[in-house]
C-alpha cells in the first residue's frame, strides 16, 4: 500500500508521524511523508534521514504555513499545489492528513483527517478571552470545516478530543478513535535516578499551565524542558532547561522519578507516555483526555494544593512512589507504536473496501 502522510515540524505531530512511518514501512508499505509549518530542525532532519535509509520511505520538507499559524491565508492553496504534484508522482492509495484543510484536496484516494488538536477547543480549555473575530480566525474556521467536509474519515487520539472537535465543527463523516503510540529504545545501561520531577512543553502556551508549578510547594527539583520565554524565572526547586532533542529528553526521563502533566488541554500527551515508558510515575491534571489515556495508571491533581500534597506524599513514601511508577509503566504498555499502526491500517483497509464496493456499484 502507498500512503501519503502529512505532518508538521512545530509540535508532537512530528514524533507521531515518524513513529507511524516507521511501523508502516516495517510492514512493507510505502510512505511519503510531507511536513509543513517551518523547516525541520537538525534533530528532525536526522530522524528523517534515518527513515530515508529504507527505500520504502521518502521525505519532503516544506515551510508552507499551517492552518493555525498567523499567515494562514495561503496555507491551503500552497499546500494543495505541492500535494497534488506529489500525488501525481507517488499515486497514493490513501492520504493520512495531519492538517484539517487538506481533507478538501481534489484527489480520488480516500482521505483520513487526523484531529491532533484544534484552536477553538484549545481556547475553550484555556478559558482565555474569546478569540478575536478577525480574518485569521474566519480563515481558520473555513479551512477546518471545508477539510472536514471533504474527508472520508476523521480520527482522533482520544474520544475526548473527538468530542471537543464536534463542539465547534460539524463532523458528518465516519469517525474513529486511534490512540497515539510510542516506542522508546532501551538504554544501553541503567540510569541512576534522582528524586526529581520533569515537565515538558512550550512555556508560551497557556494550555501547558506551567504557572501552576510556580504556585506549588515543591519538595524536590522540577525541571521543565521546552521552548522558554521571558517569564522563565528559576527558583531553588523549579528549573527551566530549554528545548532538548529526543535523546536528551528521554535521558532526562530515565534519570527522574516523576512526570508532571499540568495541561489544561492535552488531546493525548505524548511526553507523559514517553516519561512513563522511561520509568517515571505520571501525575496528571484531572481533565477528561488524561483520565481516558491513563485511567488508574496516573495520580491526579486539581490545583497547586493537591499537587503539593501528592509530591510531598511521594517524597516521604518510597514504596508508594515505586507503586506509582509501576502503574504508570504498565498503563503505558497499551500505547505502542505497533498498536497505533494497526489501528490506522484497520481504518484504512475498511475505507479501501468501501471505495472498491462503490466503484463496482458504479
């Protein structure tokens, strides 16, 4: 099967795309990965180069803006031109699209739109002032709704994300939940763990809710990895360490005991999954999507007071900490990249059978 997969280089969608591509080519399928948003980082370029060693994989990078970025007026038109040209050469059997707008592509192959997140449900979760009804927002709404209208299937990593999407847009086509997955390489040697927690994400994104950490009574160090801004003021226990590559972040997880997910909006949460696979216990803000993903595999908090209480309790009870680590690790085993690929392949094969039946009927 020939699959054209779109991605972006701005957030976790890139990791998702590499994981899915790796699994698909391991099963004998051909993958053309096309990224948008900005030029890939050196780490992303290296990751793509590793995949490109397989003859079944091809990568095309572009800096065409994403539909949610400020300059979104040409996001679809420029992307359409590129993807139509690539499709003529690659002849995909199916398109897996990580941008809503490309569901509108005039291509006969089945189109799966993957709802990783959306701006309107993000704004609802953050609870900020209403988004300004300007040209950018109107363009965004049209791009998303038109893409949803043109899709054959819409997937999301959680049922919670799918519900959020349907609160702001009409999703009249088939829908399916396919959980994200991650495969983390085993370290060559055991790492000595420190009594330390880690958080990760873009500091400028209010949905990451890092202000909560500033208000928390921290009994041991918490290190925050990700893009930082002028508000990144360190304290004795709260440290902002900037953006790390994949290897650096996994190494940090392997040397820590806890991962704190403060997010007010988290359609799935790949960083928490990576941390759990590296041996960290997961502490999660109590929102529907994180409850759906983690069940009894995480400890939940509602505010700085309950987070402080959890941290002090784990700091003083080594046995409880070990149990929390084991429960998070066990839950994380559900979300493998292999399971994710099987979920997408089942969805794709169903779509292809429907298209074949329709063609025969015609």
